[in-house]
C-alpha cells in the first residue's frame, strides 16, 4: 500500500482546509500554541497522514490516502493506528473506495471469515454525497451510535494494555507471596522501558550480541530463552547494562538482590505476556502492542493496576488518559507559552499530568528551536523536565513510576540515534525522586519528584508554581491525627467530613504564585454538600479565591472512573479574592451522548454551558438551602429556573413538620424514622423496650406502599412490645393514624388510615385527625411529577449522586396550605377532592386485589391535574415538569450498556413537528395583533445525526403560500448554513446548536437527540429567538 499522488479527496468529503479550523492538512498547520499539538504531530509523523479532523481540541478522524487498499497492509496500518490511540476513526482513501476503521477494536494479524479485519467498520464508494454524510455523522456522534459494536472503549489501547498488565501483575503476585510488591512493580516498569527501547529500535540485535545474548532481536527473544534460568540470567545481564547506560531511578535498585527474588515461574509469566498470550484466558494470541507508537501518557497510566487496597482506601484512583487531556486543555487554556513556567502536581501518582505537561512543553521548545542539534536538544529538554515540573506523592511506588513515565516522555522527544548517543556517554538519565525520609543531600534536594506527604511540616516544596494541578485523593481520610487533618486544624481551615480533597484545595493555593492558579479533578461533593461545615468551607473558599471554571462531569460518572464512588468535577481557581460585582464563573456540565460512550470524547453542548455570577454564588451560599446554584443550573433550563424560583416562594414542607425531639415546636406534624430492632451484637444494657400502638407492621420493601396502604398489606407481630437499639427512635406517634409513610430515598409513598409500625428504612409523618385530608393530599403530592421535578432540580443526591432524595431535601419541597394560597376555597376543595379519590381507590383495591395496580394508576391520573391546579401551573410549566420526569430523570448517569437513554434517543417526526408548532405558537402569541406571523417546518436525519428547524416570518396575507420542504435537501441546507458562518465558528460546537438567518428565514440546526426537541427545548428556543425573528424586517437580508 503506497501513498498516492494528491487528488481532490478533501472536497469529496466536503472539507475546505482553508475554511475549517478543525481540519489539519499537515503538521505545518500546527502553528501557535495548540492544545494536543503533540498528539497531532506524532500522528502525522508516525502514520504518514494526509489530514486530521478534530472535535474541538481532540483528534476525531485520521485520513490517509493510498493507491489501493491491500488487506494485509491495512491490518498493519490499523495496528499502528490503534497503538497510537489518538483518534477513534481511521479513514483510508483510495481512488474509488474509502475504508473506515475503528480505534476501539483490538488489532489482529489475520482477517476474519469475511476476508476483512474486525476493525473495518464500513466501506464507502468515492461518492461525494456519501462521504459528506459520513463526515457530518461522525461529527454529530450518530456514526458511533450506528456502529456501536465496532467501538468498544474496553478495547482501546490504553484500557487493553492496562488490563493485560494488571492481570500479569496479579499472576506475578500469586506466584510468590514472598516477593515484595515493590520489586514486581519495578520489574514490570523496567520491562516496559526495555520494550520501548526495542520497539523504537534504540536497542538493536548487536546490543544483545555484545552482551553475549545470541539470536536475540527483541526483549521477547530474551524472555523466550530456555531453560528459564538462562532467560533470567540474560534478562538481568541486560538490565545491568541498561543501568550503566541510563542510570535513573528505574535502575537504582540492587539488581543482584532482586534477581534472587525473581523465580523461573515469574519469567515464564512475563514470557507469556510479551509473547502475546491472553493473560486472562491463557490462550496464545497476537501481540498487538508497539511501544514505538503507544503515547507515553498511556504508559504512565500503568499506576492504576499497581494500586493496593491500602492506596484505594487513601482515595487514589487512576485518571484515564482522555480525561487527563481534558483537564490539561482546560487548565492551560489561558496560560500562554509554557516554557519558563513552573508546574506542581501535589498528588502525582503515575505522573500522567506531569507527562502531559512535559510533552506539551517539549513540543513548544522544538517549535521554537527547529534546528537545534542533538546535544542542545537533549540537554535543554532535560533542564525543562527538572526545572519546571514538580511532583509529590507519599507512595514510593507512585514516585518511581512517575519518574519512569517522565524518562519515557523525555526519550520520546529524541531520535533513536540521539538516544544511542546518550547511551554511549553512560548515566544518561539523572535521578528524579527525592525520598524525604532519607538523609538529605545537595544532590537529592535538586530532584523534582518528592516522596513525602504533601502536608508534612517543613517539606521544601515549590511555593511559586504558575499552575498547581492534579487529581488529589478523595475520601473521608483526613482525620484529626493525619498530616492533612493537623495542617487544616493549625491553619484554621474548615474540613467538612474530613474530606482530604478539601485539604488539598486549601493547601494547593499556598503553593501557587500570586498570578498562578489551581486546577483539580475533585469529588462533586466539595461544591454541593450542604452540611454546616461543608457550607462554611464553600463560603470561605469562594470568598478567599477566584473561581474561574467548574466542569461538572457527574453525568459522565460511569464513563470516567470504574471504581470511584463519587461523580467528578474539574475546578479551576486562582489566588486572590473575587470581583463581587463583575466576577463570572464558567459552569459547564456535559451530558452523556454517543461520543463519550463509544469514542471517549467529551463534548459540551452550548445549552450545557452556563455563566454563574460571583454575586449570585455568594447570594446562594447565604440562603437556608445552600448550596443550590450548582444543582439548579446542572440540568435546569432558563424556563426551569423561573419555575423553580416561583415554586420556592411558597412555604416549605419543613414549615409544617417538626422532628420528634422538637417538643416545643408549634408545627402541627411530626416526622421520624422507624425503629431499629436490637440485634445479637448490640449492647443489651443500652437496649430499650418500645410499646407500639398496634401489632401491625409493614416492611420497607413492600410493593404495596403506593398512594395508600391497606390493613391487609401488613404483617402481624405477636406482641406490640419490641426491643430496640439504644440509638433507635422511640417516638411512637409516627406509627399512629393518620400518617404518611415514605421509603428511604423518596421512592415510594403511601397514606395509612390505621396504626402501623415500620423499621428505620421508612420515614413517617403523623398529624392530628383533623388533618387527615391534608395528609392524604401530602401523600399524593409527594408521588406527583411536580414533587419529583422540584426535588430533581434542587437535590444534588437525586440529580448527581445516589438518584435518591435525602430527608432534609424532601422537607424543602414547596407545600403551601390552602389558607396560604390566593384562592383558599378552591385550594381546600382540591385537597378534599383528592382525599375522596384516594379513599375511593383504597375501597376498590380492598375489594379487587388483583386490579390494585390499575386502580392506583387511574387514581393517579385524576390526581395529577388537580395538583397542577393547586400550584397554579400553566400549561407550559406542566410541559417542563413532564419533560424532566419522562425524559431527563430516566437518563441521568447512564452506563455504556444502558445506552441509549431517553435524552439520547433520536427524535421522531411527530416530536419534530410538535416542537416546531410550540415554537411558532409561542412566538405568534407574543406577536399579538401584528400583521405578521411565524410558521415553521423541521426535518431530521438519523444518518447525519442532525435536524434542522426552519422558521420564517410572513405577512398574514401570505399564509396560503406552501412552505418549502427541507427534508429532501437536508445535507445541502446544512452545508450552506455552515458555509455562511465566519471561519472561526465552523467548528463542531456551533454545529450542535447553530442559529443562522438567511433572508427572512431563521434556521436552527440541532442534534437529533431527543433532549433537543422536547417542549422544554421549544419554549427556551422561542425565548431565545423571539427578539431576533419578531423584530427582523422582511426587507432585510442576511
């Protein structure tokens, strides 16, 4: 397969290199400081590409032009592409065919039954329309949805390699429990380093021959020597020579002592891995890896598989490579040139952020010094590495792997001949790690990877970093006696829930320069937890620092971290107090789509990009329900926020409900959880006897807790006296009628008109008998879409974490009594009417047990419009509630296997028309008696992954003119609209939410996903375009 002479293939794909800022024709286009330029340049150099199309900063499609597509060579090219791991899609372009390959399919060495490798996604003819459709479908993400089976993130090179290394590491550990984990970790790192040198052809056959290792061309040949004892001897002979050549932390161990701890079985296991054996199933397979192509950032992520249980208790989790790139892109967006600046990662782990920074700095240095000779390049890049990058970690294995990763990143900037020159000089790599527990020397103090607790007193760490960044540990582990806990106590810093990530937030700012900033990957709770100390921390933090951006990754939780419990956020903040008047914070909250699910590319739709003012944040943190702003703006549209604000003006449920221990309260209802029975392991001396009002009992898992409860649903205790734990609730009023039963998490609710007890997984609200109808109304309301809606948009637990509502969040629901509403008589009538509906349903269910579900459903259908009327909901507001309950809530935090969720499902033709009708009706209602009116039409293509809604303003006298049908010309219309944009806006983001005027017509280009075509979307879009289209003169042209 040879590269063919250039033809007009770019035009066939609808790509104009001069007008599309996301397309690169060659590495010469990599001008200025471009994010991920190192990845793009690497791809051009290694793969001989003819073009790269990006999505924002991230490579999306690699193009390579060839004379003909030969299967055997295509397999080899795909292996190289897969190992590079930069983009999800590779396109081979020949004279008459186009082959599309997946970067999420493991390479093979032979073709399948169909004569094609499994990585081949589809074959296209060189027809311009088909190729243009292909490009748009990849940009929109629909291509990944249609070919989901071809894009498995678990088969991406980084995940595949790390999984294989992890299994190898596990088997090595099982072989000999006497061999220290640190020995095995160092051995594996050394082997990967050696394999890298072999794959880059730094180590050649003559290197092995000089050591007396005959017939060896590669590390794999050394491990394959038999008997195994000779293989081990040859391997450590090789290590000793590499130690002489390269020195560094990687070879600083006593290799003779290590050799005695490594068994022949260890060598056999390593031979299995490096010869391509599937380490999970034991089957011989094709060795897919080539460390000459695999990005160094991927290799540094090896740390994930070396974490021990103790480290996971310390909250340390692996940062996926693509997420690390997102964090770096965000952190460096406004930093400018990197050279000459200082960077600190206070919890560096495997060094993935330090490696990413060094590679970007090396790219910048090489662009500034294109003609530098080997000696200067090697010397000055090492100086950059040692003088600009600083890492801290208390785990010695982490420090060693960080040094190993930086060594590889450094060598990757040099040619094989450059590295061989370093070998000849010997001791090519300096020691980088400084163990602060060891005696200090002048030489050690010059090292930049610090093995020390970040909070240790007197540790000489940089205090003037231009950027402090990283992924600090998460978890409630900063106890009173820990260095982090002690530091916060002495510094008088609030530390909610002993969350160590908060301790890092406080201390990191002290290591940034006056003009520096911090960018951390953090658990979401640091912003949304609402305990007293948590809110105290948030107030102090935002008062003392300037928040610049929050990237809320909660909805992508299951795509990012396999093990971490909490959703993640990326927070960027700077030294100094904020501007209270004009300060603004970018709040981005990307939602799950096919791009993240199958291509691991994070896109932030314009509707998910909000601006929060510093004044608004301060105001929010001083309210009783603080913090709310991050939750409300997470999924809430402008229309939703207005409705939530209006509902929040009502009295809350907590205004009527007291806790069981609040004996002096005037509130008419009492709330408490059920009893906790004493168990075998409980202290009998602290146990109490509880006299229940009846022997009836209902379990929390009972499916009958739904709107109402029947006596026949209950079990019967032998006695109404029960022994409970010392800390159990002992208030028995909540077991008395009338009362409302609420399962933990606000999942099921029922009214009970009789005495019944329950355990602590249920909560009860009890009131006087004269409030019976009100309590029935409460039960019906708590089950309603309106209550779900309000709770979702105001509860971080519901929308971002556990998918359930805590008790204090439940009590903040709006709940005005009839006398507190403008039409008291009608409100009381609604309460009584709902009580009658529930009583009637209860009576029917007691007589027709098998029809109970349908009886409850019928009653619910009657109740819901009455509750909407009670709260004076307008039809448009009812649509907001419906969309949240039926589309948004079932879609939150999906997994790969759970796709597609309702928000991601493609819109139907009837939804498109309903959307257009709602926009037009809303606009025309505002136009009043104007002589103009707005009409619209819409079309969508599941293949392209986009839809277009067209609105035009006409004289009412022209209403009979038939509208133009855009369904048959969707691609042409889309191309025309994109061309009409300024060059700087022809990127994927505006295409996702594009608004263009063309003469008297307004076009909205939208993703085909359902969330963009709901009634909520229509109402908000009408608000946005109203001023533009209603004030637009018919005489004007675009």
